[in-house]
C-alpha cells in the first residue's frame, strides 16, 4: 500500500495520513510504540497526540460494536439459534415425503398396446353390428308391440286411422259432440242459403253410417 | 479469529478435527453423529458469526436467519471443504456471501421506500475523543447511538471496504486472514481498510452537518 502522506501547515500529518499509518501497522488499532511508521510522527508530539486520539476513536468504535452485538446475542438467544440449526439439519436429512400422483404412462392408459387394440376392434365390431341390425329390424314396431309408444308425438291429437285406434272412447264421444255443435252453429240463419246447406254433407250422417 | 490467529492453534486444530469427523460421519451415513459433532463447530463460531451478520444487516432477527442459513449451508456442503483452509475462514466466506445476498434482496425490496434521514446529534472529531471511562448509563446510551451512527455509515460503504473493515477492525482478523476470506491479497486488504476508514470519517462528519 502506498499511503498518501500529505502534510498540513507546519509539516504536520493530516487525518488521512494518520489513518494510513494506522492501517499499515502490523496490528491495526495498536498505538504506536517507539519508532513510528513515519519519522515526523516519531518526533512530533502534536501529531503523536492526534494519532493516539485517532487510534482511541477506532478502538471506541470497535468496543461499541462489540457491546451492541453482545447485548443482542445473549447466551439464551444463541442457544435458541443453535436449537433451530439442529432442527433444520435434522429436517434436511429426513427423506422427503413423495406425494403419490395418479399414474399416467406415456400411452395415456395403464393397459398394454395389444389389449388396447383388442378393445378398439371390439368397439368397432359392436358399432357395425348395431348399425346392421338397426337397418334390418324396425325397432319402432317392436316397441309398439310391447305396448310402449313409438314416439312422444302421440300425445298430440292425431287424425289418421292408427291414431284413432288408440284414442279412448270418451275422447271420441266428445269429438263427435264437438262436430255436431260446430255443425249446428254453422247452420245458416237465412232462408236463401238453406238450399246450399241441404247440399252440404252433414257430420251426423257420417257418424250414423260409421256406427 | 482473534482467538485463533496462529496457524495450528488449538482452536483451529479442534475445528479441523471436528470438520473431518463430520465429513466422515456424513459419508458413512451416520447422520446423528455428524450433527452432534457439527454442533461443536456451531457452538464455537455462532457468537462471532452472529456479530458479523448483525454488523452487515443491522437487524437481529435477520442476522439470526443469516447465521442459521450459513451453518445449514456449510453443513450440506461440508464435503467440498478442504482441510488446508481453516473452517472459520471457509464458513465466514459462506456467511458473508449470504449476508450480501440478503442486503441485495433488501435493497430491491426497499427501492421505492424513502430512507429516513439521520437523526440529530453530533459526532465529535476523533481528535476530541478520549478513551472511555466507565460504562455509566449515559455512556451506554451514547455508545448505542454512536454504534447506530457508525452502523448506518458502514452500510454506505462498498461491499469490499465494509467487509475488510468489519473483519479487520471488529473481528481482529489479520490482513492475511481477511485476504483468505475475501480472496484479496494482503496489500489490497490494507488499501480497502484505509479507504473504508477515510470514507467512514467523511460519512460521519457529513452526518453531523
């Protein structure tokens, strides 16, 4: 290290120079004994006093720092700290617990490739058989034979013969009454139109002929 | 290191023996024994480690954590420890790196927080100071305030200067030991120490203004 030995008026050493001398002593912080690192310091009483004051200031800083730390890190605190360290070391050496996750092999399924192929072939065959049978057999007739309605649309009133066959008798009677009422209501009130009315087929005639 | 300065001192030899025993116990899977032997090392070095961490971090709880992390890390990496290097040097390096990492993380966290200005009070010129005379309550209070002031000034030093100052001055390490910890040569250590002191004085004088 090359200290900057600058001088004050009168040849005295400045603070930086004193600090440089202090740090360059073998045991930094020790007060100079006998021969100083600088010839001026050895001979100048004033600089010697300033140097000793500097060394004392440095020592004071050290003592303050040590005292502050000693107040904080009491033996109890250090014991607690050591206990935490022991626990952490123990925990670090314990084998880690592995949480089991569901297995998803590369193929996406646990079965082997031949088994998967067989399952796919069976599914395809089942589909073909189902489509073939469906085209041969009319499943709607089977359902009707067993008494199940083929479709939900039978709930709507139907006018074809098939629907009439399944309509209950009470519904048929009410239907006839409705037609007769409509016919009566539609009977013209004017004499001029009576001739036309006589030419028009009447619902009552149809009903009588059907019975 | 003040207590274990000379190479081959009893404390250093004990450290070396304990570290070797821990390493071999670890290698043979005798973990309980390894932890037991390692506790000896922890007990010998934790006070000094706590002091160093506290001077870096200025926060007792964070210093505790840094010390714990340092010891745990040293234990888990003990296989890489070479016996020719004193354990305390190797461990101090780990500890200081951990402290510096924490300071960096803290700086990132506090980037947007305005720092509090230094409190009022005067720092006398070192030439006006005299040696302490008895720890009266007033002296203790003054010492605490002074310590805080120095701590704040230390925090403003560059990392290397701060490390060199704390190890040299607070922990009494020789330039060679500081060099071993920091990877600097002895003359560079002295330069950093000188610059740290000079800057510290400037900072403390500025705080007085």
